[in-house]
């Protein structure tokens, strides 16, 4: 897969306040599942785009009005690039026209430590140009993944590989959170859920 170089200068992030503290601490997977349950209002977020259809700071609430938004949380750079993430993004790129036909946007979230996140995202894309309707967003310091309960806080981990769909009203209509590297949702399943 050939890809263009991307220069990442600025990264911005703001999230609506989210409290993860509860009287009985749920497991990480329970926390993620409750935040992504069907019919739940998706927490608004704003992340910086580094590749794809959209540019600058992208706010979820600004793009849901145009149609459904598919949010795909990648693993970022735990200690190396994730081959399962590379395969998943390749599958999404291959079906970009079908997502566009359903008027859906795809936001690929690339989490990690802020210090080298842009460089790692550039390396992940390895010169690949993301076609519309895909956009890659950076999650510096794991603020998005933490707010959504998707932070995989273990050695050599970053975030639970996840996919969820947000409808025009901002509600979650589909969600898959994997506790393994390979538990990814394929494009065909996402397209069927749109």
C-alpha cells in the first residue's frame, strides 16, 4: 500500500467532561460496553485530523448531522505498528465507495502518547492516501479512549480495538469492543449495520 507523507503540526483535543469513577468499579470491558450501549448518546469529542477527507479539528457533533459516523478505534503504536490495524484500515479503504454510497463518514482514531503520536501516525499510513469518506484523527494522551472507557491500560497496550456507529441524532446504533487484537469488525458487517 503506497502512501503520501503527512506532516502533523498541531494536535488539539477537547472532550465533554466524563466521570469514570463509580461506587463499584466495573471492569474495563463493562465500562466500555456501558458507554457504547445501543441507544446511548455518544459523548461529543474534538480531535485533530491528520489524513483523509476532513482537515483541522473535527468535532463529532459537527459531522453527525450529515449522516451516520463510523468511529474505528485503532491501537496506535503500543511498541510497533499493529498488523491487525493495518489490515482493518486496508479493508475499510477497499470499501470506501460503499460507505460513501451510504452517506457515512469513517473516523479512524489513532491513540498514543502525545510526544511522538504524529510521527507514529505518519509511519502507520506509510504514504497511503485515505480516500473519502475516511479521516484519521489523533488521540494524544489517550483522552478520547479514556473518556469512552476504551483505554487498554496494560503493558504494550493502548486501546481496545473498537468500532461504533453514531446516527444523525448522536446516538450509538452499533458497537463492537474487542479484548483481543484480532477481534475486528469487517466492512461488510459495518455496512450491514448502517
